[in-house]
């Protein structure tokens, strides 16, 4: 199953991401990195042994519900919404 994980670079998000990947899910992370660092996702990738697609959601004051309403189910639309700010 494809899972959109908002806040995936934070403490709870990184642990959730590891568990979801271990359970066989494909995870896409969206985070604004206000309370986290991209380095956390690099560590998750090391633990999981694979790349985790991650996008910056640059809009201050928006919530996860806004993201899901406007593009969470479609990765192409998600990319446009996040203005191509994919973290490598």
C-alpha cells in the first residue's frame, strides 16, 4: 500500500516510517522541517536499505488535511503542490 506520511522527518514520523516500510508499505514523506531535519530521513533510509521519497511542504499555516485535499492521493499532483522541492 502507498502511504503519505506527513511530518515523516520528526521523531514519531521517522519511527512510523521505519515500521511502515518494514511492513512492506511504500512511504512518501512530506515535511516542512520546522521541528525536524532532512538528516533524519537519510538515517531512516540507511535503516530501511532504500530511498524514501520526501517532499518539502513549504506553506506555513497549512495542515495535513489541506495537503490531502489538494493532492495527497496523486504523486504527480503532490509534486506540483510542493513545487518540485523534492529532497534527495
